[in-house]
């Protein structure tokens, strides 16, 4: 099996396919989550992304990785409200949140610690100073952010103390179906060297190939079961899915491969983090990133989605 290529997030080298774990404890139980983790390691995926918000995900990961923690680049997040724990980006909370995550993950360090969303009530410099202390203490290797605008990224860069830790990544929504990041955040990443981590890279399932005109699955999928996501099943979106799937099929590829390959053709994208609820999905995701789109492929896709 050919190893999955890696790209840099600061000092970290992560596989270009990552494992998102927000399904753990929500859509699959611990036993199935453990199988997904085992399969990801077998497939050569070294980048796991979780958050304190994702139910028991951190605990499941911690138990599954006992004895093999060093095989994984582990990312988690803090800042969004967690019942019984708190929220935000105040220095004292940042340190408390990390200790709780380390305990759940059964580890002494987190490779990438990310603020899950901006906290307008706290000057970003104070949060960065607290994160820098955690880096200097060896509890965190690199720091990143999520759901930040280009203005917030610039404010954070300007607030870094001399010699202090700075964000090396930003995790925002981006896919063939949702391209707002191209207007400002992606160019900022390219200008400054920030790694971009797209979340919802498969548009919550719309780009998996399961949702085609005339064959929308029944209950049991995120898009169908959730009112929030069901709204994306519009005629316009399904027309776009058909066009993209047709292009992929003309190249003897799948829509899933196109979704991954297109994202990885963007210069600043370091890894496509995709969730999985079964070993089969892990294998499909790990294989999907093998398609390197040519310049002509990218032009053809652009015509379909513009």
C-alpha cells in the first residue's frame, strides 16, 4: 500500500486525509468508533481531529490509542459551550479545558490545540499568551483556530508577543458546494503560510455520491434526518451534484474522489478531515485523495460550479 502523502501544519507533518471524530458517541458507539480508529491507523492516516464538544469522542480516542499514542497527530478544540464545563477563551479557562481534554485523551500532550470559535469578550492577545504558556510547558505542540474571519486572523497575528506561539492553522468550512473561504481566508493563508483545514469537506454528505436525483436515501443519514442539513437538498444543489458526478465518471473516478482531490489542489489545504462511521468509509476516504487533478481538470470543475 502506497503511503498517504503528508503536508505541514507548522512543525507537524499530517496525512492529507484526516479522521474527523464528531460521529463518535453521537452516531456510533464506542466499539464501532474503536474499529474506525483501528482502520484509520491501518490505512496510514495519522491525523485525528476531535473537540471537547464532541460528546465522549475524546474518551473513546484516549482508550483506543492506549499504547500507540505516538502513531497519531492529535488535534482537539476548546471554546464552544460544554455542559458542566464552561466555554470561551479566557486564559484560566483555556488551561482548565486543556487539562480536561488531556485527561480524557489519556495523553500528556496535544499536537494541535485549536480555539473552536472567536470569543469577542476576550482580547485575542490574552488567549494567545495562555496558549503560549501551554506550548512552553510541553502540553501543546502547535496552536490553531477555527471559524475565524480574515480580520480575526490578522488581529491574532498582530497580537502575538515576541517569541510567542502563533496560530499555524485555521479550520473553516470549505467544499465544492460552499466556497466563501476563497474570497479572503484562503488568500490570507497563502500570503502568511497558515495551513487551511476544511470542515464539512463533503458538504455533510452531499458530495459522497449517496444523494443523486431520484435516489435520495431515507432516514439514517445526517442530511435527511436533520432539518438544518435537509435544506441543502435543493434542486440547484442536486443539479450541481449531478454535473460534478458526471465529470468524475467521465474520468473513471467517483464524486468522493473529486471532492477530496479538488480541495487538495488548493495550495493552502493541508489535510481533508472527513468523518467516518464504518471501516469501509475510512478506506474510501483514504483512497479518495489519490486523484491529483490537472490544471485542465480544475478549469472544467470551475465551469461546473461557477
